[in-house]
């Protein structure tokens, strides 16, 4: 574990050749270096510039989830430090970090003696948890996507961000996130979902152990091939879906029902009162009492009608052939053909949809049929159209 250097040895927040001063930033630049937080300018004990810099430091701290704690020291001459004066200054500065979103439990304040001959200043040090292997990276995101170790500390995440074991991933309404797992698998968390990343171990002979916990919503998974004895599990409140194949969906409903849809391969559904294998083209449910339902066939992919190509001044009406047994349809429109970016999802009761303002440019679309119990069938072929006003 990295530990902060003793205060008598922490000489920070002085402009040094290694840290260029950026006049456009409140602190003149911020750098995390061996347990010290260095800024491009000395940090006065208090004042508007100090407050602005501390708010900037807070944002930098929130972007580094591996940091466990930060200590703020007010190094002041004895005339300004004794009788609790120095500690009061340090605590006031620490409150700026807390108000800017750094958890109070991770911030502490001290008032060590000043260095003789130097003006009073604030200094910061941090303790970072041991380096963790990256479990996944956010490959694509649409809408509000956030992650963190606990729900109260979630922060926005963007494409390319690393995620670690134990972190929560959250998608807002109309949002989705696509993860590239370290074992080569792909996991897509649909809108209004919450997923906890569990263990991910890569062993010899292509064996791997992947555990995910779906707390809310739906995940679509394409599991990479694994060696003999590999484990790939998606857990919900009432069931475990263990991969013996490659492509499947798992949904955790608010009523306690867990739903599995296997698109390819074979997936084991394990619940309190029984377990079964669900092969490609079938789905099953684990009910709140722990019972599992017999597998049922998934609905076939809809046949697309129009548009299959072309350029339009406004978004065209989307039409497809009705699917027997469908109660509704999930229509997905996206900026990319892999449906990883700029994705919009709509529900349609019939076999057509008037899409509201899409905006100019190329759009890709596909349709999935949904039965009366919410089982989602196979996706249609993907077609594209251009909107050019």
C-alpha cells in the first residue's frame, strides 16, 4: 500500500520544474505524485483563489476512485497556529473539499508547525489503495452512465474509463453502457440498470472466472470462449445464470422475477427450487419463490419492411412485418451499426413507428419482438437511412 510521506518531509504546492504552471487552471495545474498532491502555485491558507483551487482538486480526487483518503495540512507560523487557530483553518479548507463532493469520511485535517522562514500554506497528501487489475473498460456509452464503489459516490463515466472489482455501473433512463471485460467478453447494460462488477480471474489454459451481479434492469452478454472449468455467472436476487454458451440476456425485475433469454449456446439457470439448462432460442424465468419455469421458445426476428436505405428530409416511418405472439416491439435506433453509441430505444404496440426528431445524419435501426411475459426475441437485420433536411 502506498502511504503519505511524513509531514516533515512533504514539501508540496511549490512551483517546481516538474510541474508547469497552467495559467488557465485555478491551481496552475494539479499532479498526484507518490502520496503528495502538487499544484502549480503555492496554496495560501485561505481566500477566494484557495477555495477555487480546492474545488478543482476535489474534482481531480473524484476522478481517482482508488484514493482512499486525503489529508489537508495547514502549515502556519505559531502565532497563527496555536490555540486551535491552525486546525480551524485546515478544517475550513477540508470542508471545501467535502462541499465539492469528496466524501467526508475520506478527508482529514491537521495543523503541523510551519517551516521556519517560509510563509504559511496549505498542503495535501493522499493514500491510495493497492493497484487493482482493471476488470472492464467502458467501450461505448449513450445517455447518463455513472459508476462508483457505493450508490452515494457514483460519478459520470465516459468511453475508455476503467472499472474495477466491486464497482457499481448505473445507466439512467434512455441510456445504455457497453463494457469490454478483461477476458474478452462483452456486456451491455440496458437503460435504467444497475450492475455490480464482481471477481474476474484469468488462469492458465484459458480458464477464467467472471462474476457479475445484476441489481436492476437487463444485461446482454456475449461471453468469450473459455477453457475447461471456466465460470461465467450473472447473479440476480433470485437466480444465477451460468454460461455454458456464448450469447444471452438476463433481466432482474422489480417484482423479484429473474428472466433468462439464451440467443446462442447453453446457459444454466440456477434458483432456490431447481435449476435447468436453457439452450439457444429459448428462455426461462426464476420466480420470486425460487421455482423455475420450463423453457419457452423466443420470438423470431421481425422482417424489416421500410426503410432499408435512402435519404429523407425528416425521419421516415419505420415499418416491419408483425410477429406471431408479439405483444409489443422494441425498436432501437443508433448512430453506429454495433448499437454502441447514440442509441435510442422506443416501444411500439403495432408493426410501425413514427420516430420523433432524430436529427441530421446516418441512423441504423433494428426491431425485437417482445411477448406477453416480457421475453425479448431475436433481433432483426440492421438497416440504415440518412436524414438530410
